[in-house]
C-alpha cells in the first residue's frame, strides 16, 4: 500500500517523512517526527462516555434531518399517527407502529452512512458502489413497505369493524 492509496482517507495530521521510494525531501533543517508517533486519541469512559455517545447520536440525527427522504418519512409518520388517533387505534397499535418507525429511522441512517462512505472512497462511478447504494435503498424500501402494511392493516381494520 502506498501513501497515495491512503490520501483519500482523511487529513494528514503530521507531515509525511517517508515514501515507499525513499524519504521525502526536507524543506527545513529541523528533523521531523516519524509517522505514527503522536499519542492515540484518548478513550472516554464512565458518565462522560454516555454524554459523548448522546452528542454523537444527536449529531447523527441532525445529519439525517438533512436528508429529504428522512423528512418525508417523518411527515408520513405524523400522518399515520394522526390517522391512528382518528380511527381510535389501541395502545398496542401505536407501540407496534413506533417500533417499525424506529427501525425505519435506523435503516435510513445506515443507508445514509453507506452512501456517505461510498461517495468518500469512490467518488467516481463504480458497479460496487452502485450495488452498495442499491442494497441500502432496498433495505429502506422493505421497512417502508412494512410501515405501510402495518398502517393499512390498523386503519383498515378500525374502519371496517362495526
């Protein structure tokens, strides 16, 4: 693996001091530290870990709100729960719908993460990238169908019952 292969991964924190074909020519007389000598990122533990995890989750939610599809799913959920209230759905119907909706949100987040990663590591068109994105989209579609079937069953059964 060459340094060129790693370039798209992220920002380099320390200057590169060696290449596969030899050392990098120095621009100054001061010696540069070897690669990988900076201390590792400290792990947060205890109650600070819970706060950090919450912040990461809120950051993910904020990122997901930037997705048009997610905003449409939120609107659909509001509409479904309003329809449940209109037809007099029971508590178990609300809980079941909420669980399915949370699964949809999680799947949408994972699909968005897949798309972000593919766009980062493979900005050019590739068959593998297309397959990854299509599979993520299919997973979201399956949960949309499950949410729709559940909503149709509850609303339909309440409207058709005497």
